[in-house]
C-alpha cells in the first residue's frame, strides 16, 4: 500500500466508480466528489494528496475550483483529467496551478505514474516550507569546533553512527551544542536529502506537543479548523530532532514509544493509523535515569532511545575549546555585522579561560556577539566584553554545592542586568520559562 490519498472529482457517476475501483486495486486510498463545491467541502474536512479533476462540471467547474484552491499552500496537487476541454482550457488550468493534464480515455499505468509524481512534488513543497525560514537565517553554517579529547572522541563516534538509522540520545547542559551535534549527524547520514525537523518539548503544553508531533484532524479540539500534518509526517524519510525530551509529558511519551517501535501513529481526533519512516535523535539536559526513578520518564522509552548515547561535557570541562570557539564566533559575527574585528586581546583570552561559563557555548557566543557590536577597532578588548563575576568569597568556598553556585550566579546576572529577565536568560543561555522556574526554585525576588 502506498497510502497516497486521491480525490476523484467528476460529474459522471459511472466514471467516478470505475476510476475509484481501478486506483483502489493499485493501492491508492480513494474518495469521490460529484462537483467542485462538494470537493472543496471534502478538502477542508479531510486531507488529500492528489485531486483528479474534471473541467466541465455543473455548479462549480474545474477552473473555478482551481482558483479557489490556489491560495491555500497546503492544498493537494491537482491533475486535470477530462475529455471535453480544449487546449486553451488545459493551458489555463496549468496557469491556475494544476500539476499536469491528461485526456480521456486515459491509460491507467500513465495515470498512476503522474499521480506518484504529483504526490512527490507536494511532499517537496511541504518540506521546503518547513526548511525555508531556518535555512535563510544561517549566514555562516555552524560547524563543530574543538581541540579537546572529548570533542575529538564525539566527532569520531558521529562519523561511525551517522550512516545508520539507529536512535541517538544526546546529553548535555543547556548551551553545550546538542542541536549542532544532531545537525552534524543528519548531514553525514543517508537521510540528508530529506528534512531535519526539530521540536523542543519544554516550550509546549502536553496537548500542543501531541498535535505538533502527530498532527490533528479538523474539529479535534477548539480552533482545529483544518487538518494539520504532524512533524512525523513532514519528516517522513528524514530525521526528527526531539530537544529536551526529558520534559515530554508521560501520555505523549507512550505514543512516541509506539511510533518508535512500529512507525505507526494517529493524528489527534482520528482512529486511522498512519505510517512514517523517521530517524529519531533526542536530546536532554537532564539525567534520564533519575527521571525514570522519579516516575516522570518511561523506562521502556528510555531504553528505546538509549541505543547510541553521546554526552557533551560542559565548556568548563574542556577549556582547550574555549579560544577556538571564541575565534570562530568572532569571525562569524564580524562578517554578519560587517565589522573588521579580527583578534582577541590577551586580557580577554585570560578572562575567557578563567571564567566558569555556566551558559556554555551559547553564553560564549552571546558574549562575542555583544562584544563585536560594541567594538570599533580590529581587536576585541576587555571593555567590549561583559562577564558577570562570582563574588570572591563564593568562589573560595571549598564545598559549595552546585545548587548554591547556580543560585549565586543567577543572582549576579540578574543584578548585572538590573533584573531584566529577557537579557538575563540570554546571558545564561536558557529560555525565559527555565529562568522563571529557577527563580521560583531558589526563591529569588527583586
């Protein structure tokens, strides 16, 4: 079965019945409509990949149907299939967005080939829409920079695992570059001609995560005015990156486990089982074994994800990488901002190597970006960088706990930014929601 859903629109009932039977025997999922108005109603309430459209029909004819359908970017591909139209009509149909044009009587094998081509074109259009924004904002392609043994070991592992379809679990603190690792795996994989789609589990509610992942049917909930394709459908044949998977609700974890085991899923509000072929790369800043013990993460899902495990150490544990990264970001933002800042002052290098970098690589990138904005010379100096300082007394505590250190650091950043939480979260390399939860946890108030 090919799971391509075809809507046959024709005012002649015997022709609709014949074509429906022929295409069903070829493995297509078929439905019919007797005119353009009925077809439009069906398209708004269900999801079709391809429409086979007659031109000459009562009520709403084929050309008017195409004009109404064209503004919707998620509309199905249309193949005009008629025996009563002129060449001029066919040309006009193509101008209105039809994928192809066949005359009756048609050859079934030729029609099957054209349907498959129309389906592939629609998939490419959907993938392009998802990738366009992300690709357009990347002036310089980020690459993995590092000299430390940790990074060399990770890169060696990536080269071995990328060509496989195995599930990968990436662990590391916020800002260490987990998404960059996922992109590197995807670039070296056999699936790199298909999309890499990302979803951050920590930024959405349980209901929205399920809808984003698996899609929903029209009317599945309030404001579900049309069918929505889930990310597993969009990523079919490609790779899905699930960031902060430790924050995924338990109910959605169960459905993700089913998908990992079988490739099967259901849209929200539907009883119909669909299939998708997707490689999963997951990432977390939590220790999932502890989350399993706490009951907030399914043990069976953990073992299913933990096929290949990559741990990215924090920047403070791989100081050999700090200056190469700083120089890379200096070049990146000098080009992006049309500046000629080429070198780091020796004092800046010293401070970078001494600093703890709790926000990891993301914090370093933010510091460099801000510094390049402020710098009007060819050398980035101490006056251009802003790194909050931990009080001397705190830094000398021999048994300072990680929580105490984090609380003190967050407090210093907030004071430094005059309690501007947006600016503070940027320096810390975390999102506003995470900062809010940490303020609540540590009882920090202005």
